C-alpha cells in the first residue's frame, strides 16, 4: 500500500487527471517516460523537491529539457506524473482468511517498506514532495484513493464471513483501512518516531474495535 520504491520504479499509468505526460503510450515513448520517471525519483532522493530541476532530469534521463518542458511543463508536472505512475500496478490487498489477518498484513507492509531507511528513501522523498507541490499532493491523494478502493474487497470478505455486521454497502472499507494506516504514517512522517510490528498490531486492534462498534458505517 505505501508508495514504495519498486512500485515507483516499475509501474505505469495515470489518475485520470489531464496532465502532460499522463497518457499510457507504448514503445519508444514508454521508454522515454520510464527514463524520466527514474531520473525524477533519483533526483528527489538525492536533492529533495526543492533541489530537483528540469536540468537534472534531462541529464539523468537523456531526454532534452525542451521535451521535458513541452510534455510535463516543469518540475511540478514531472513529480505529479511520477506519483501517477505508481497508481497502476498489480498490487492487491492481502487475503489471509480473516479481517484481523488482512489488516495486520496491510499494516506490516507499511512497517516493512520503511524499515530500512536507505531502501525507503525514494518513496519517502516522493511522499515528501507532496508537502511542497500541490500537483504532487493531488496525485498522491489520487494514488491512495485508488489503493483504498482496491481494499474494499477486504470488507466484502469480512461481511461474508460474519466478522463485520452487514450489509456490505453499509460498511466504509476505505475508512477502515485509513484508520489502520493513519497512525503508522503519522509516526513515520509527522513525529518521526519510526515503526515496529507492535505499532502495527496496535493500529489494527484500535481499528478493529472501532469497526465492531459500527464506527465505519456509511452515512445514508
């Protein structure tokens, strides 16, 4: 579920927002876009959003800066498109056989993705860029909205097993998953405390208690 380095480096797609560079072409154009994406991630990791330049991306991608300006408009467009690219991949929420297990697997994915600071640096840099760029923030919101939508199946299965009160349409799966992820990302990016598995377990326990209390029932 996090915007991890592998997803950022390997996937392609878009959020549906009409931005330069957000089409999903193939062949040579796809290779160009991949090279640009990799250069943006490298630049954000090395210099942060404030230090990223079109010149850096041009030098490290082999794409002329005139092309970068024409297709992406500048640094904001480049960063936003990099986040868009992380939105279409093969990721699916876990299916462990229980709601507790599914939510714990999601929480541990966050913990393990950021356990190694060096490995987590690219995804951390991309997320940090969203605090400085409104186009990047919009792309990040779209990324997670799509991720949460994929997680609705977790609630479907839980209701079918009788672990949550039905009907399925009354339970807000996105809100439940947000409740698990929110305290973890708060520790990572606001208080900078770091994470371990007990933190994941605690976040899941709190979210489950709220779910059983009917907290995530959709308003009608």
